[in-house]
C-alpha cells in the first residue's frame, strides 16, 4: 500500500493498478509530445542547410548518372576490345598449339625411332652378353676339367706330354724326333730328339711337381712354408735323379737330358727360390726347361740338324757341282760350234744375195730386150765359195 497525503493506494487492487498505468502512459505521451515539439523546431532550423545539401546531392547524383552512362560506354568498348583480344589470343593459341602438336609429334616419332634403335642395340648387346656368358660357362667347365686333369698324376703327365708334343712338332722336322722311344735299358722316353753325333740323341721327359708347388703357394705359416719347400726339393731331386739314371746312356744318348716343366710358374719358382736345385740339375746333366726355354732350345737343335744335314749332303752337292761344271763346258763347246755354223750360214746367205741380185739384173735386161751386153756377161764366170755343211757335235 502507498499513502499519498490522505490518500491511501492499494497496489493489490486492480483498479488502482489500472489508474497508475493510465497516469504513467499519459505522462509518457506528454514527455514524447514535448520532445517532438523540440525536435520539430530543431528540424525546422536544420531543414535549410539540409535542403541545400539535398540539392547538391541531386546534382552529384546526376553527375554520377552521367558518369555511369559514360562508364557503361567505356565498359562496352573495353568488352568489345577484350572480346577481339580474346579472339586473337585464341587464334594465336590454336596456331601455337598446332605448332607444338606438330613438333611434339615429330619429337615423339624421333624418340620412337631412337628408342627402337636403342632397343635393337640393347638386344644386340644382350646377345653379346649371352654369348660371352656361354663362353665364360664353357671356360669355367674347361677350367674345372683342367683342375680335374691336374689333380690326377697320370692325367697330369698326359697333359705335360701333350704340351711337349705341341712345342716339339712346331719347332722340329717330323723325322727328327720320336715319341715314346724305347731305349736299350728298356726305359721309354717321352720324346727322343735324334741329333747327330756329337752330341747324339737327347731325351726330353715331362715332369710336373704340382702338389709340392701348390703346398708352397698355399702355405700360411712359417712351418707350412718350410714343409712345402722341403717337399718341393724332394720332388724335384727325385725327378732329376730318375731322368739322369734312366735317360742318359753312354754311347747311345747324348751326355745329358732335358726335364720339361709344363708350367712357367713352377719354372720361375725354381729359379727364384731354389737355385740349388737348378745347380744340382746341371751337375747331374739334367737341364730344366719351361715351355718358353724349351722352344728356344729346340730352335737351337733345329739349327744343329740343319747344319748336320748340310754336311751330309756336302758330297752330293760337290758331285752335282762337278756335273754342272762339265755341262757348262759342253755347253760352251756347242755354243762355239753353233756360232761357226751361224757365221758360215751368214756368208752363204751373202753369196746367195749376190747371185740373186745378178739374176735380177739379167731378168731386167731380157725384159727390156737389151742383148748388147749379154755376150760380155755370158763370158764372165761367177766365182762362188763352196757351201760346207757342218754337223753339230753330239
């Protein structure tokens, strides 16, 4: 409840609330009216400049409208120019695209040709690699076969003999050597070179101390090296002794023999690290040779054989020279006789020419009926030399 003087207002009464609301609304309307009046006065005061501004704004709007029309014309011109430029650009792009397409086609064709050529070369190289691979595989098999051959003493000996046969057959005439020749002591030599006395037939025997050499090459410690060197000395000494006892026979063979080593490596090893074995071979009259030094030695033997055969043929050559000298003297005698015949024949031909000339003169006179000189000519006697027939000497 609210007391105003003697008036008491009950806020819980609806009538009171409605009266208060109406009074408040009337008061609000009054305030709004006062504010509106004030604003109307202010608006009246401000209307003058606002109208001026509105006029200026209208002028500017007109100017903007004119500018908009001009801008629309410019935009139309720009649009047309842009359309023309786009058309030209499209035409240029089409031309460039055609050129690029043509060049790309040519480039692709060239690339295809080069690719095909490269593929062909690659195929050829692959074929070459395949052939080389096949050769390598064959060579590997040959190496394994050679290793199998060298691992067996008998086949290793046969390998050395084959190499020796190849060297001897290339260096010497076929009638100057013999394979597997049997000597008077019953021993069979790998090769017997039939040299003249001195020095006489000389034996070449093939030896290959492979186990000792491989042990020396594969030695990793000092003890293994020492053992391998001992085995090498033992093997080579045994070969030297066997050749010296079997193939050097007084009065039948030369005062020495050759031991053929089919390996240059083993030969170099002996001369580099075992010079005492080489000297021992010299002392036993057994000369150690490799394929290279064997070829040089055989070439020297070939010179000896050639000289010996020339000495053997010296008598026959001397006899032939005597017969040739007699033939030359007989030829000189017969040439002299033939010269005499030619001289006599030349003289006879000269006489015949003279007689022919005279006969020709007589024939011309008879043809001309010139008989005045005939008696004189008839009285003349023609002197002729008798023709001698000389038979050639037999």
